[in-house]
C-alpha cells in the first residue's frame, strides 16, 4: 500500500473523479464495491474516502442522453503539476486543447481539464490542502492508468512534450503495441497502448482489489455489470461497468507480483 502525504512529482497520476447524474446511487455502488465512505466537498462535489483517506471524487452532472454503450463513460485522470499555468502553455504548444480552467477549487488546489491531440480527456491537479489521492496501490484505491488509442503516435509525442516523459517498450508483452511512460526520474506512471479496433483514444482506470472474482460479484449485485475475471501476466482482472455506463477495470495482484 502507499499513503500519499505530499504533492506527487509533476506528471504523476494523482487524482481521479467521475461525472455522475445521481450521487446517492454512485455512493451505493462504489461503497458496495470498494468500501468507500463519503463527505461533501465543494458544492456538487463529493469526496470518496477509504479508511478516512481521500481516493476519488464524484461530480454531480445532469443526466446525459442515452449513451452508446460501445463508447462508455470513463473516470477522469488528473496529472500532478506544480505550475498549472506553465503546464497549460505546454499543452497548447504540443497541440492539446484546454477545456476548463485552471480553476481555483477553494483551498484544495487548482483544477484544469484538457484533451490531447487524439481526443483523450485528462486533467491537471495542482494540490494544496488536497494533495490528490491519499491512498493508492491497495485494495479499493487507484492502481494505474493507461491510454488506449487506435492511433497512438500523436499521444507518444504529446505527453513527453508536456511532462518530459520518456518512452520505452515492454518485453513482457511481445506483439503488443505498448510503451511505458516514465517520469524524468525513471518512475513508470502508466503506458500507451495502440489498439486499432478501439473507437477513440481514452485514459482507462484500474483499481486494485484483493479478489477480482469477488469484486466482479459485488459489482453485479450492486447493479453494475462485470466480465468474467481472467489472468494476465500482472494480475487477475475484470472489466466493470457501473449503473451509469462508466467503464473501468479491477485487478488483484498475482501471488508472485510485487
């Protein structure tokens, strides 16, 4: 497990939140799935906590039009920055588009939303009172984020230009179009995967669980859907869709996975 008590280095996935039309229903589902507790944040925003530590947020939004389930909703990942204005300029210079902010969120920090040149949505978080996710890498919390794109080339140019990431391949996945993203200090923060059949570029979110099969059962019992869990080289995983059509994955570490 990892408890975070200070702002993460620039470029690290540091916060996640989800737009929901019914916050009470979201609380029920994710509470049953992950054991989260809740407290009000800013108006129309709810902080999700795991054993008292912030792990995510819900933003109240109007009910959307019926969604094409081939294009599900997604959790939004926010990358840490210590200078929102400078990072916004780098986003624009690299071909990205600013969609919101930077905004002052009370004493919590500064929030920005943007899209990369391939259309994938992401955010920036400049933490103050809220450093971001206070617990990661343990059951019920964020484990990692990866970008999936039908054309990964633009993303592989954009994110290094914005965050000074370096790229390298993954010998564990022969035949898969995957590259790691690493901070300048070498720390892996996620990856970019080319999947020609995916309908659009998206940042995907993986939550850690202790037991993927049990988590899939809880998701279905709480009103969501779940794939049959399967083993990968890193974890036993399942795809989950919440009652609003938002998709994510859960993964339980295999016995020999650090």
